[in-house]
C-alpha cells in the first residue's frame, strides 16, 4: 500500500504508479468506478494522473459513475465531475467511455450471488434473517480489473463511506441496496455514523468478495486545503487506512448539545434526498426538543427518483415503520431508511409518534408539501444565516457548509449509545 498526507503532484504520481503498475495492467481492460457530483473530492486530479500513466498501455480505460440510486449524469456533468472540458474529452480523453449505473434496469444487472438467511442473521447481529440476491451492473464483466476512486467521509448508512461501498450500492442491484440501507436505519444513524466496523460494512465487504475479478482502490481523504490523504491497495486495505484519517479530520466534538442548528446545504446537494445529510451529520449534537433547520433555498425537489414514494410515506422515525411493518414493508426499504434518517430518533406508542427533535425545511419545497411529508416549514427568505453565527454559548449552532463534517458530543447522549433490539424477518 502507498499513502500520503498532504498530497503533492509528485506524491500523487508515485502513489498511482505503485497502485497501478504498468506490468500488471498492460493490455488489460480497466474500468474506473467513481462517485457522482454529490461527493466532494478532487477526482479530476486523480483521474488525469491515472489516464496519463495508463493510456496506451491498457486495452480500455473507461469510467462508470457509481450512482447507487441517484439520478443519471449527462456527459457534460461527468466531464465537470472529472474536471475536464468537453473539448478535452473530444481530444486527449476521446477514447474513454462514460457509463451511468442503472440500478433500476433489470436488463443492466446480473446476479453474482446470494446472502442466505443464515448469512444475514450473522452479518446483522440477529436483526434480520432473510435471503437477499446480490446483483451488480453487468458491464463490469466487460473488463479485466476494476479501479475504485473516491473519497472517505463519515456516513449515515455504513459508518464511513469509501472502499467497497462504491460497488455496493454504487453499481449494485436494488435488493442488496434496499437491504443494507434498511439495516443501517434499524441500527439508527447515531449508532452507525462515524463508526468503522458496523453491520452494514460487514455486509458491503461480504458481497464485494463475490465480485469475481481483481479490484484496486484509491481512497481520498479531503481536508480543508484539498487532498489531505490518498491511500492505495485493495478496497479493504485502502479504506481501512483512509477511514482512520477521516476519523481524525472529519469529526468535530462539542461539549454540549444545541437547541437550534442551522445546517446550510452546499449547492452539490440539489435535492433533499442528498441534502438530508445536513441532518444526518448533526443529529448527534441536536438537543432533545431542539430544532434542526435545513437551509437550502436552492433545493426545490425531494427527489426526482424517489419523491413520489416519499410523499406517500412521509418522514418518520424508525419505530413508526417497525410498529406498522405490514403497512410499509412493500415500499422500497432504501427510501424508508432515508425517511428515518432525515426525521431522526423517536418512538411510536399507542398509535402516536414522538420524535426527539424537530426538523424544519427552509428550502424551495413548499409549505404544503412539508406539511404532507411531516416536517416543518420556514420561508428561506426569512432566514439570515449571519443571525445564527457566534452563538454557540446560547445553544445555537451555525454550520455554513453541512453534510460532510460529522458533529458529535464529547459525551454522547444515552439515545446515541443504546442497544437495538428490533428485528425484521
């Protein structure tokens, strides 16, 4: 493995050359698996160096966007993601083909394995016992090797993103995607996020072992000044080291919770589906009875892919769904998981839902829609983020660019450390 903290162009070239030796890849067909625009990282810098070293040596060097269930990207937006112009794509990168993953197109997928009820029971610590088909994008079989390139951050479903997560759910089928998203939701966001060895990580690594060809990985850790670290090796090896650096750089500890949090979504979160990260990363420091405001005037849509389902089920705590499972189990489990992550911890007893804190949208989503989906509404024009600045002693927290940095308490609240006893089958 090779790694560096504070990566220079010279170090980048050295890491790529050792991670992707010419002798190993000469004449091979290589597919790069990379994130979409909702992940912040200097992807173009790494892509260009890989291309510079390998183009002309490999038989093919193509790119697949690991969308999971996100919307497809246009050729122009992929060029922006790779930090190349359309003119450059037509010239020095003309031989590189771009592919979007198609998670919801059965003809684009092939099954590579199966998790048995015994597997899911063991991997989930007894929370589930069910059979889960494992499928991936069948284009992967057109290549000899895979090179995963992407960042590592604290993550609400798996603990820390990166590594094999760019395969599952990045280029995976809906069954395994829905299974482990709901597994993460049952465990709950505060019990998952910022933890390395979660049940979901165990599932991701287990099913990645079913992929029947060699996998290389370059894991990026992004700091305030750019690329803070680059780790190379197998997906497991690179992620193991990168997640340690991410733990040091991407978690901010606070001594006490806040009754008001203004969580400002960056432009890369253009839907609530991804803008929900502004809640996930801050729920651990939100006080009981407090309010978290997702401030994003640029967001006008819940989700272009999943919005219809979310408008049907609304945003609710985990127990709301578990206590009425027969009513909701036929909806996509990944969408239910998103719902619980945005709404946060709560209870459901005697047909009454009680959420620990309030979640309010100050976005372009209308008040009528907010009422239907069970979240609060604020007119974004009524909010001046500067009014929330420098008020931490009052219990008010402003996060100008939310969604990647995880906030945790120095002494976590009991609800963020409890044992989960719920079970699905």
